[in-house]
C-alpha cells in the first residue's frame, strides 16, 4: 500500500517536473508564444538571447539528470516488497561506477562553466563599453527612480541637464551606456524584458548598458503620434527594484520607455525646449 | 527504561569504550538533571525542544507572509485584530519586511542549525562513537544556555521601538545601519545583532566539543573510516562552524559599532551630494561618498553564511545516509566517496560565497571565478545522490516513517540541487537573481531537504531518546501530506521565479509584469496553510508516543551502529557494557551471519 502511494507521489513529481520544463522553455520557440506570460517575459534586447539559451541548455542537462535519478528512485521504491524474505544485495559500492558518475558530470559541469564565460563578459565586463559615451544616469532613492541626461553639451551637472522621474527613456537599436547610482541604501535595477539586473550601491558608480533589438521591439511596440505629426513607436515595460530597500520596496516601480529613433529624438528636443518654457500657453 | 544498570560517572573522565565502574553514586537534583544538565543526551533534547518550538514560530511567520502574498492588504482573520488593531487587521508594509526578516532568522539560526548540530549533534555523537559523554560537558551546557540570551534578544527585537529588524536575514547595510532607513533599523536591528552573537557563541561551544569528542573519544576499534556517515557529517559541519563563525561574529560586532558608535565600516558617509557624478567633475572624483563599504559586509556575511548553508545540509545528508542504509537493509553504497564528497562540499563551500553577489557591484571578473567553483560544487552533491540511489537500488526497503522521510529528503534534495546549477550560472543569474526561483531552490534544500531529514531522524532515533517508538500509521499520514503540500508550495515558486517575480515584496501585483501571478500565489498560500496544519499529525504523534508509545528494546530497527548497543534510553554514561568496534557501520545483509545485520560491536 505505502509502496504504491510513494511510487505515485514520486511519479507525480517527475511528471510535473518534465511537463513544466517543456512548457516553460517553449517560450524560445517563437513569437507566437509571446502572449503566454506564465513564464519568462519575451526578451527584447540584443544580448538576452544568450541568457535564455543558457537557461535552456542547463535546463536540458538538469532534466536529464532529474529523470534519470527519479526513474531509479521510483524503481527502487516500486520494487521494494517483492523480495521481502531474501537479504538485500551485499555490496559496498562499485569503483568503476563511482568513476563514471564522477567523471561524466564533472566534464558536463566544466563545459557549462567555461562555455558561458563569453556571455557574461559581453554583458557585464567594463571592456564591453570601454570608451563609450555615458548617455544617462539612473539614480535610485527610497522609493523612486530618477534619470538624468547630460543634454546638448554632453556634460552632467550643467544647466542643460534633462531630468526624468520614474520613466527611463531609451532609444532602440543603439548601445545605450549609463551609470547606476544610489543615494541612500541598496537598490537593484531590474528590467525583466531587457534581461537586465544590477544592484545600485551607495558610494559606487556602476556603468551599465542596454541595447534594444529592433526586430523584437517591432513585434511588441505600439504606434504613437509625435509632435510633428509623424508616427513613432514605443514600448513601455516595468522597471523593478529587486533588492530590499525598506518598507516601500514593493512599490519602487519605474518604467523603461523604449522609443524608436525618431521618437527618442523628438522626446529629447521636447525636453530641451522645456528649459525655456515659461509655463504659459502658447 | 529497559535496562538501567547503574553507571553513574563523572562524564568525560573515563577512557572511551569502557564501562565506568560504579564509584560515586549520587542522585542529581531536578535542576542539575534536566535544566543545567551536563549530560549530552539531555542537552540534545533541550536543543530539540527549543528548535521545535521555534519551528512553530518560524512557521507562523511564514503563514503571515503567505497571507499577504495571496491576498495583499486584506483583513487577516482571527489574529488580525490582535496583531494589527490600528490598521484594521491588515498587515502593514513595514510589518511585512519584519516578517520575512524574522522568518529567515528564526528558521536558520534558531531551528535548522540548533536542530541538526545542537540536538542531533549532541545526542548522537557520543552514542555513535561509543563515548560516555562529550569531551567538555560543562562547555556543552554553557553552549545550550547561551541560547537563552539569544532568545531574549530576539524577542526584545519584536517589541523594541520601531518594531523588529526589517533588513532581511542578510542585514545588508546601509538599510540595516542607518536608523532612518527603516523602522526596524531604529533599535530592532541592534537586538538582532546581539541575538546572532549569542547564537554564534552557542554554536562555537558545540563545534569545539564535537570536533574534540570525535577525534579523541572514539571507542577502541572505531577508526575514522568506521564512523557512521552521520558522525562524519557532524564533524565536517563542526569544522565549517569553527572556521567560518568567527568571521560572522566579528562582522556582526562591526555592524553593531556602525550602529551604536557611528563608526564607518559598512556605512558610507556623505551619501547624498547634490546629484553630482564623480566622473563628470574631477574635483569630486571618488569623493561623492566615502568611508564604509556596503559590499564589505556582504563579503563577510556570506563568508560565513554560505558555509552555513552546508552546515544546514551536510548533517542532514549524514543522517539520511544512516537511515536509508538501515531501512533499506543494505550497506551504504560507496562509503568513502560519500565521505570525500562531504569533505569536498565543505572545502569548496569556502570559495563560493561570491555567488550571492553576482549582481552586487562586485567586479564581474571575480564573479566568473566564483561561478566556476559554484558550478563544481554540484559535483560532490551529485555523487552523494548517485550513492543514495546505489544504496536503495536492489535493496529490501522497509517503508517506515523514518525511511519515507529520508527518501523524501533525497527526492527533494535532487530538485533543490539541480536548480542550483541555474543559479551558479552568472548570465542566467542576471535574470533569476533575487527572484522566486531562488526562494524555491533554497526551500527545496532546507525545507524539503533538511527539515524532512530532521523528521526522518526524529522518527528513527525517537526510540533511543525516549525508549518508546512513534506511531507508524500517524507517521506515514504525516509524511504523505507533508510531501504533497511541500511540493505544492515550493515547486510552484519556480514558476513565479520564471515569470520574474522578485522576493521580499509585500504586494507585487501593481506591476504589470506580475499582475497575473496572484492566482498562483493564492494556490501556494493554500498549500502552505495545509502544510502547516498537517503538522498536527506529527505533534500529536510526538507527544503521545513520548508518554504512551509502544516500549521497545535497545535495537528496534535492527541497526548496526553503536548507539543501538546502549539501553533505550541510555543512562548516565551511556553504555552498560564494554565496547569494541570490529567493522564498519553498515554491515546489512552480511553473508557472515544469518540475520540481515551485523552490528559494529559484535564478534563473529
């Protein structure tokens, strides 16, 4: 009785694991799954594909070992009572088996470890953005995000700086390098749609970059009308604080507004014009 | 007490493995016998009861967390009016931050570590190696009683101005060090640090004892390679504590100084300087914020707390190995690889702490080296799993409550261990860091793993502790429900994590990204309430069996290791006959004898 119950329990877990694995990784299969939001939100960055691929590759390895170990475990439990009168096999181990199941995972793990270094370096190493112009600053503060652009003179801290609260406006198809800072406690800059995460640490200025993929962007963006009557495109996604920063952590929400090139330029021009806006209707 | 040949001796004085002759017989009073006892068995039980009481508290905190996540800002039934009279029975956001901070703290420092090393370390080490008691019985007693100030400070934290600590169990500065940063940092955090210091001192007293006792007091013939894996695991866990704990204690005191004497170890000064970017104005280069380094705390904290993760699982692995071998009636498969892999986990455990900090602003090149060591730690864990499977394969499994929980441990450790490979991968971690995948992972290891191993160990060694056996039917009912609901709670958290849901948020549904996750959270919460309620089967079984359970003899499981040679429960001084060890601890199904087990102490 107990034998069947335990066999059923472990088998159910095995089925659940296999099913959720396949269901959760099919997001990679194509844009028709884009609206299926139980799993990873679809990626719109140029570099996120490497992360997603690695997740799936490791996932396949995990799945193989998961199925293998569970089948043995279930088999052992299911076969439990058949030979209740005889003694169990008297063995203290098997040297060849030990070597086999040490060497095979070791090789697999080393391959996994070394093959991912390039992806990591390309995203996080400062070499990836050496010499690039700093286009903006993201400043975290309990419980707000604020953004600053250097304006036409390209220098921060001057009178033509552009400030934006909550909305981080970035152009599509353009490597956008920015600095991340915190004014008080730790925060974390997390944009799931852009596969972007970095803690903000008071006392540190951390360079980051993002690049929105034009094709992926085109699939999800909405049309907007610009001031001069032409059409631009826009995609707004959540910017989330992912490091505990106090009681209001849960509502430290920002937005990333990805704009097509013309829309971004129009936005910049609009912001620069605001500097001389006296507030009266024209 | 089935056999109480009087063997009252000052513990720790005789040579191990011998019978202490009856030289001074004096009855200890109640206080010396049950309160300030130096007997390792009493101290072990004290740790066990303390740990189980805190398990209930930690569980209640978790239930409140689950209430908020399933139905944010709704009135909490029944106890809401007692806890939150001023907010209309609704959890406040600052109370929520305190909840998960205290849930983590209580479960790690007051439940898992005291249960594994405190309770089972104390109870099992002398019995399993054939010693009359610990090497330093008084230090042992002090070790338990250091928990008292720790508990007092922990409780004071709840009632201090501003409420309990609320910077997470990781206590990252500056949130934890600046009073205005969080209500819990006004004074609760100070009590938290004091509580941790005393818990650390308690663990230290235990660790010194375990290492000395295991190295010096083994019975004749008990070579290191004949020790049960439980003992190896406890030795390795004790060494981890000895090397890693001083770092946490020192770091805690530095944070305490930051808080009370306004030093600047971890807290940067000049935090806000008019939005000036140091790199755009040379005069301010590097000068915008100065002094303390928040990352230094993270390094020091994780230098202890990552090994602590292994302190929380290695003893569970050891006990599960013993229980599986005994109830599978088959020798453990690959004893030496089991020992070496535990040692490897512990060794590698010291060079992987940086994987908690991939996104912290630590140099990404350093992250790469931590990634490699972290991925490689999957190897000894895998070897252990394969050897457990080798043990059950072709065995004659007895599906007792103890065995069921041990198998549950293996099943869930597999899931928790495998998902760890995702976390070790730095690029994947960019997305999953601080999401519910992480929460799912470590709960599979610590709840599905360690807690199920603790249940298994209680079912298995209960006869030795109280001379009575726990009810098997209730035990099986307890296991089946617990297993179903545990997976209902924690498996689904993987899915939350894949959707990107981050931890420690009181109400994530305002984000468009997360709005659709509320029904899944509701399902998890219902499973969590059922899981908590289901433990009633364990509680009833535990107390009923303690007083009215079936009496059993010395060796109800027909096990091979030395503790089953002692009376159940063992008297003062443990053994009533001369002991010598002739073989390893797992001679089940041995062809040398007719029975299917050959105890370590028997001569053939």
